[in-house]
């Protein structure tokens, strides 16, 4: 299973710079170990307020219990709170993660989608919209824009799906989302992502 984990760290007051640096070093080492084991798939930083320390990680584990063991093994967990979202397969997921080397596509974005079909729309129109969405997703994946797509837990009252995207900038990302056939039926929240030093996808020197 895959999980999206938002990790927020609160360093206790009075902690020395040396202790923080040591903790960061041990966290980076453990992140490399988890990546080698296949548990840490990706790691990003979302936009941060001054003094905020937060990361978003894509993890893999057999089940919730194993994920908890993985997260608990990370040194920063003693200062951290984790918000876990289990992910399930989406029929439009390109499946092969980590597309790279596409010229001009340097920024990554996490977008969540909540779909609300208007009342009175026929089943035939809905079916065609979903089919069109699948075709467009395949096109965007081939172009290197859509990297991954997941379903989110049902019944939570939140978004229905989440996607990892790549675009040159925020304006291009918005244009890509507007090109989706179901754009008028969706509420989309987009989070720009920046590289994390411990991201397994970063080139190693």
C-alpha cells in the first residue's frame, strides 16, 4: 500500500543548534535506509511559513501497522506529528512513478480533486465524461505532466483523488488542470512542492 504523510516537526524550546543538526543528520541517514528498503518513495517540502518545519512524504508499507513502525523508526518522530492518508489505486494512474528527464518540466505539484456531478446529468453524459477524463489523463502522463494518481479514502467528506503532477510553473499547472474534461465538476486544491534534501528521487553525488 501507499500512503501520503504530512510530517510537521515542533522543535522543543531551548534545544541547541547542535542537537537540531544532529537530529537532522540522523533523520537523513534513516531516510536513506528507508528509501533503500522501498518504504520511502518520495519526499517534498510544501510552501512554509517562517519558522515552520513540515514535509510531505510518499511511503510504501504492507499495512497501517507496518507504516507506523516505519514512521516510528525515524529520529524526528519524537518532535513530530504525522497526518497519514492511505492511498488506493486509481484507474487512471500512469502506474510507473518518477518520470524524469522531460525538458522544461521542473516543478512538481500535489493536486487533490473533489468531484460533484450536477443534478440532472444523465448517466450517459457522466460515463462519457469519465471516459474523456481517462483519455486526457493518459495523454498528460505520456507528456510527462501526470506522474501518479490515487484514490483517497471514501466517506471522509474530503477530496476523492490526489495526483502528483509536473509542470514548468503554476500557470502551466493551472492550464493543465483546466484541460481536464471534468474541470467544471471538480474542486481542485493545488500544492506546489519543492525538493527535499532526503528525497530518494534526487540525484546522489
